[in-house]
């Protein structure tokens, strides 16, 4: 089904691709919104950036449409995150028959294993309990696993990732590597612009550097005992490793419509026993239940964290820099006393 | 015994859930018994559906706001009750048919409103309350409705019993028949709204009707049925909450299924009018 759509799309793309080459700007495709923003900062006026997975979109479950294959076919450069984040990218590139250069932005990043942070921690806590938390623990793990499977379903067909966490951009240090890779890639595709790209990259790196110090300062200002967070996001491994916060996967919460008393009790015990200061759990959809958990444990309930995609331009996380500042604001807001 | 005590001793939300359920058990089950005796058991179900648009409007106006959803639900329920009664009294259509007509209109309106306006909110929140998330305001409301119900039932107990036994007799000797009927429908609506805060619209009817139906197999007097029904509801609440805690079941359905289990056991083994009483009559029951 998908293949047929892609074939049709690429047929259409070949027919319509020609005008794209006529533009004087470099046509760059970025796989998702965060990467698109970084590419735009490095490329400046010399590039026309198109993102395949737009703001608020989920790259894990993205289904390329004919228009995407058309865009890819007409591109000069394609920038992908790599680390298995875009499982659909290889097939899309192949099906579109594009001759574009492909930049893997995460090249050189030291990968970390998926979700190791939350799991290790959860185990240590679970064994200290006097209730039957082994059971709840097991369920939390199953759930995590199931979520990974579901999230990456589309990647499995043509791709064999799974162990590595692709969300490397959650560490600003890694994004500096992204910028270097993108700068070199753009310069190779457009040698005339090499100087511009180098200058843009240097300016952006300075901003990243400032952001990095800002995050470190914000976290350093937090009391030592208020640096653990329960969150259902599995995208903050690099952030945790780089900045010294601990992210713990919530126990129990797997149902959206009706929580069981066991789920709620497991989460409350976890928050109490591990001294968790804030909870960012977006898959407990019922705000009344979250309020109840907050009153009972004294933990603060956090707002929205952006992990895989930017918000729209009007939103609180329109660019990579504002996204990171928004997240750190949310985190420190909930963690400071 | 720790499996029985610990969940409630360790967690405030379990205590709140228990208190809320006990309040509903006391208030809603007498209403259920009278519904059963007046052969109006399905009226409860119909009214629960009729409440939906009011709660939906409250939800759309003020979000998950207890006051707005309660007022909306009560208003929608009362409008349907009054319209139904008026149509039954002044036209050729009987009460059951006119109730069916109005509740279906009301339900459709509710679903329409929720789908139109609530594209990014979860309909589940409106349909399924959760007994695990009762805050102070919700608990106060549940206890207040329960108290009002008990006082009101005590005041109109006599005419209500007469209306169950022989409605034409009551109508012939006093003018109380009409007012008592509407007051009773009002209590049904109030208790359904209370139950829907805790258990959701669809489950609220269960805690009202199932204990009453189970009580029918244990007691022959109205007083006896009221007592048994309240006990069945209270025990089902505790059992359901414990099942939800120990086995990880959703709390609302667990409570209703506990009451359902009571009903099925009573149906088979109850001393009065059950299968056991009919097919294996014991000596003292034949007397």
C-alpha cells in the first residue's frame, strides 16, 4: 500500500521536480522540525528549508505522503537525524530517486542506550518497597517496552534500530556537533556559500554555548534533593546525562480512560519513596487525578515538555533555542521550592 | 488483614474514594429500591443518559468544573423529567414512551455538543468519572446529596410507599401523588449526578439498581430491602476498591461488578423469591 503510494508519488515527482532546480537557493529537506530550525540557522538566506514532519508532528509514526516524496526528489541536500530516528527515511530517499546529498546530523554523537536511565532507577526503588511493587514494576517495564514497539513500528520494516536513543538533540553539546555536520554538508553541496555557512554556524554555536551555560546554571541553582522527575516521555536520556537531572518512568500509568487504584497507588508510592519533586505525566489525561496525586504526595505537577518536535511559530517552543528554554523553565519552575 | 486495611491506611485517595462510595451507597440505594418497587428500574438508566447534555454543556463552559457540570446535569435531568411527566399527563402517549423519546433526544444532543466543541478533549472524562480523584468539593457534594436524599425520603416515605403499593388509592385520597412523583424523580436525577461525579454517567445507575435488585431476594419488607440494599452497596464499594487496588482493575467497573456478583449470588441463593427458594424450598420457607 505504502510502497504503491510512494511509487506513484515518485512518478509524479519526476514529472514536477524540474522547476525546483531552477531556484537559486539551495533546496534543503530536514526530516523534522527541530532539525529544520538548526539547518535554517546554519544555512541562513542561502537555503530554502522544508521539513517533512512539521511542528507538533510525531516523527516516530510519520507516514510519508506523495508530496513528501516529491519534495525529496527535488532537494539538493537532505538532512536527517540518524540514530534510527527516521526509520522511513531510507525508503523515502530510495523511492523518490533523489540525487541529493544526505547529511546525517548526529554523526559523531556518542549514542546512549534507550531509556536506561529510568529503568535502572525504577528497579532500585522497586526493591526497597514493602508492598508488592515487583508487580507494578513489571507492568511499568512492559508498558515502556510496548510503547517503544508501537512508536517505532514503522521503522522496523526497513530498519533495525531499537537499542539507541535517537533524541540526541536534548543535549546542547550534541547539537553543536549537529551544527558542524550540517555546516560541512552544506558547504560541500554549495562551495560558494562556504564562508557564509561558517559564519552562521559560528554565530549559532555562540548562542548554543550561552544556552548550555544557562541550563547548567539553572540546574545548579536547584537544591540537591529536588532533581528527580517522573515523566512519561522517553526522550530525555541525553538531557539527563548532560545536565544531571534524573528522569524516572512512571509506574503503572498505562490506561488513559480509567486508572485503577493500583496504578495510582504505585505512582504515589514511587513519588514518596524516591523523593521525587515533580511529575510530568501527560498520559494521565484526567487533571482531577493529577491534582489528587499532587495533594497526596506534595510533588508539583509540571506542564508540557517538548521533546520530539517544536511547537508552531506562535507556541512556546517555536525554535530549538526557545524549546530548550521552555523546557528548562518548566522543569525548574516545578523543581524549585 | 493487612490487605484489607493497608490500602485505606496508606493512601488518602483510597480513603476519599471509600467515603464517596459510602455516601452514594446510602443515598442512591433507597432511591433504587423505590425505582424497583415502582417498576421503574429502567427509568434510572434513561435518566442517566438524559443527564449527559447538561453535564456536557457544563464541561464545555467551565471545563472539568464540579459546580458547572452538576448544575448542568441536574437541569437537563429535571427538564427531561418534567417534560416526560407533562406529556404523559396531557397527551395520549404513556410515560415510558415519552421518557424514551426525551432521553434519546437529550442523549443525541449531548453527544453532538461534545463532539462539536470538544475536539481535543477526551469524551471519556465526561462519561467516566473516577472515584480515585474525588477532591474536597466533590466529596462535600456527594455527602450533601446523600443527606438531602435521606431527609427527603424520610419526609415522603408514607405517600411514596403508598404510591408503590397502590397508586390509584393514593390519588383518590390525597393530592400528594403528583408532587411526590416529581420529588422522587428529582431525587433520582440528583443521585445520578452524584454517582456520575464518582463513577461516570454509565456506571452511576449500577450502584443505584443492582443493590436494590439483590436486596429483593433477601427481604420482603420495604424497610428490610432498604437496609439490605445499603449494606450490599457499601460492601460492593469496599470490595470493588480493593479489587482495583490489588488486581489493578479500573475502579468504577470493579465496584459495579462487585454489586453485580452480589446480585447473581442473591438471585441463586437468596432466601426470598430466588431460584433456590423456588426449586429447593426449605421447610421453614414453605410455612
